[in-house]
C-alpha cells in the first residue's frame, strides 16, 4: 500500500475527529470531575512523584488505583490549573491516537494472509471508515468530552496500541522493539484502568486467529512475549488490592448482589448495542437502579446468551468473526458482567472500545454483502456521526444543561434530579432547586445527599425549621457526613442554638479533620457567643489547613478586635486584603482597627477604599463619617452620614451622629429632626433626649 495514501487517510481521520469535537474545549467540569480534579490535592504538584502515583484518595474516586490517569490530570493541572481547555486538549489527543492506532490495526489485520484475498484490495478504505465511524460516533462523547472519563479512552488507547505494536512486532519474523512497545503499552494500560485485564488474552487470541493459526503455534513462536504480557497482571492485581474494592464501591463485597448486577447488565448490554446502531437517546447518567427479577429482562438475557454462544461457536468455525465477538465481551466483562460496580450500574463510556468490534463487524459485513458500494454509505454515515457528536457536545455546555437533559431522558433517576438541583442552586435558581430535590426524594426517600442539598436550599430561602429537619434526616441515614454536620450547625447558629451547633462542628471535623471550613465556622460560633479567646484557636486551625482563606483571616481579625488586640487584628485584616484586595468588609475593619490605634488619617483612607469597592456599604459610610468627626471635618462627615441614611434609613447611630455634625455646622433645625428620629427607634436613649432638650431650649448640644 503506498505510504502517501496511508498518510492522507490518517490526515482525513484526524480532520474528521477534530471537526466532531471542535466544540468540546469549553465544556465545564461536571459530576465526577469535581472529586477527581477540583478537590484532588494529589494533582496540584508533580513532585514528589509518589504523591501523584499513589495518592491518598477515597477508593470510589475515578483516579484511585489508576496512577496513570492521576498523573495525566496532574500534568494538566501544571499547565492550566483548573482551566478546562488543556484537559479537553489531552482528551482529544488521546482519542486521536487511539483512532489512528485502530486504523493501523484494522488495515494490517485485513492484509494478513487469511484475510487479504477477500479484503486486501480495499484494506485502506475499510480501515479508514471503521476508524472514522468509531472516532466520530456520538456514543464516544462521554469518554472524550467528559474529562474524567479519559480513564476509559486512555486505557482504550493503550489497549489498541498493545495490539498494534504486537502485530508490527510479529511481522517479518518478529521485531523486538515493537514487541517491547506492546509490553510497555500493556504495562501502562494496567496502571490506567481495570479494563486492561483482558489484553494479554486478546493478544494471544489475535496471534492464534490471524498470525499463527493455533494456540500451540502462537505460544511456541512468541512464548516469551506472551509471558511478558501476562506478567503485567501482577501490577493490576496490586493496584486492585490497594484500593480495597475501590472503597467498597466495586466487587463482591458491594451492596448489590452479583445476580442482580448480572441481570442489570443484560439490560445494559442490549442498550449499548442499540445505541451503537442508533445513538438516541444518549444519557449522561443512568443512576443506581438494578434489576431484581429475571423475568424483567428475559428477552435481553436471551439475546445476550445467544450472542455469547454465537461468539463461542464462531471462534471455532469462523475465527476472524469470532475474534470480534470475543473482543466485545472481553472488553465489557470487567464492568458489565456479574462483578458489581455500584456507583454506576450502566454507563455509556464502557462502550468506548467495545464499539470498535461492533463497527468493524458492520463495515466488513456490508463489504462482503454489497462490495465497494457500501463505502459510500459508510462515508455518509461518518458525516452524520460528526454532526450528531457536535450536537451531543452542545448538551455538555453547562452543568445545568447536561443534568436537565439527563433528568428529561431518565425521569426515574433520583441522582439526575439531585444533581440538576445542585446545578440550579449554583445558577441562583434556589426555588427551582427545591423542586428538583423534592422529586429526587420522591424517587429515593433515603438519599442522604439530597436531604442535605434540600436543607442547604431551604436555609438559603430562610425556611430554617424545614431545613433543620432535612439536615437531621441526612445525618440519620449517614452519620459520617461532615458537610451535613457543618451546614446543620450553621443553621442552628441562625436559630440561636449555639451549644448544639458547636457539637455538630466538632462532629464535622471528627469525620474530616482536614475540613477547614468547619474549623472556621466553629470559631465564628464561639466568637458570636462571646468566647473570643476560644475562637482564635479554631481560626488558627482553619488557617493551618487553608492559609489562603481570606475570610478566615478576616474572622481571626474580628476575634482579635473583640479581645482588644488591635495590632494583631490589623495584621489579620491586612492578610485578608492581600489575598482578596476587593474584600470591602476587611477594608472597613482595617479602618476600625486603625481608628482604635489612633491612626485616623489611615483609617479614613481604608474607609474610602471600602466605599470605592462597594458604594452601597452603609457601615463604611457611617464609619468614615465618624472618623471625619474626630478630625473636626463636619461638612464632609455630614455628607457621608446622609448617604449612610439613604442606604439604611432606620439606623439610629447614623441619625445621632448626623444630628451632632449638623449642630456643629449651625443647622439646628435639621439636627432636631435627626434626634427625633433616634427617639422614634430608641425612646429610652438618654443622650439623644438630652441633646434634643438642649437644642429646643436654644442651648448648644454637647
């Protein structure tokens, strides 16, 4: 085959894939991206490498027990932090390499002696359309557009590279460098995801089917290399054992029985096959539902059994066709058999590599049936797939869009309604989030996360009694829920149940000692209850965990101010401002501390900066007016007190201070009005009564 034709086919494949995914670069992080990327502290620095390759993360996180995936995310973080573009660029690059490797693998397979007489003349276009359809198929979007599912595309890339390198190495009597490449790809793949477990067996089956003719001959020719590939299972076993069943979310110790999970996979596999042929509707998350009765999936179970039996028979009678069937089931087996994966009982990304077997079978079958005319059909279908993939990527444009799409397509999925509620909450649509959470609880009443989220929304709306009830429900179901303890305590503080709140803050940090926010919130509760000295210790703990928290520095400054330790308070406020220069409240309290230290001119500058940041901040206007009073700048003080009252008309302190300033300017009649306003709000205020009496008698107010 001319090298130029192969190169142009590769260029066409790259162009097709780039067009299909050109609108994926701005897709935000969604769902499992947050624990795997945003909250994953192990990816924030590349050295020491041991911290990246063996992070202390919970077993259920997508990156746990998968050091290569975690390393790839750490490299992204080093390039762009949490900016999404580099993550999507890497995901697309992985998909492109996998597509090119699949193209090369299919082409070389069709040129093997057993197939070249039938497919050799059309090997290039058949391989091209197989790879192009696979690369552009909208079923692949979950593995490419959804960042954290690079775990699937990355292992798929290493899986295909293992086969491709083995084929190249086996050509012309064996090429050690290519065979070594297969061993490296297989090893790295084992450290990427558990799907790689079948790779050594599939390589041996490929050798028997397309290269050697029998297992005996394959083993005799390349025993050493097959042994090397098999040895990579040791690495996978160590990684699997190290995650303890992925934190109890996978394996036979999980909450779902193997039988119920197997029944659910009968439905899943038939759904995947249907989506391979007609990719509508695509669903981002199918939830946690499992099938309980065999009768509920009888037709699907029979179809899966027939397909399994057919693949087994074809392995003997039509080995090339049987190989595709074996690949399909071997690739799905780790996640879609009888070994439970309770975090997702169905997931479209599991079809990333199995889809290749379906597509190659379809492309080759059509060619056998109608010859080269089938290529026109596949070309048109590839273009249609590009358009469908662009459309599916649009569904990922925001968290709100993808969860609204999921809830609409899968209305019985409680997790979809819960996550839609979270997206609505972040969009400021609090009341709509309550509606979504209530629907999630209708579908799954014992869902601790939804009770917690509903509590947060209700607290935001000011419906505290009901919010407290949902926090309590979440903690009854899941006592070790640090966030629920923390926000329950926040709500308790708002209803003046501070002693209870303090206990729940303690529970939050007991279950999660690194929970900086809970440490800080407990400090706030102590400060509000008059225990400033004790609050300092908790703010210090919070800052030890999160030194870049401007809010915590600010609260520590308030504690020092309550203890009349003004130099320390001033330093804490300034630390908050170094981290967040637009922190208007910290500017105000900086001014307060400076004023207490007798540095009125500096205090005035701080208040003016606060007003520049937030012109509607009444306290800044009032405090600036008070500082100007101390310096005898009456007219300027009046202007700020008047503006303060425009923002908060019923503030007695502002009326009192304005009255005093007006007296100094000789505007007695106006001053009387402001002292009267004070007494309407605070009838017992002795200072205002005296000033008013003196003004009415024509005496100078003191």
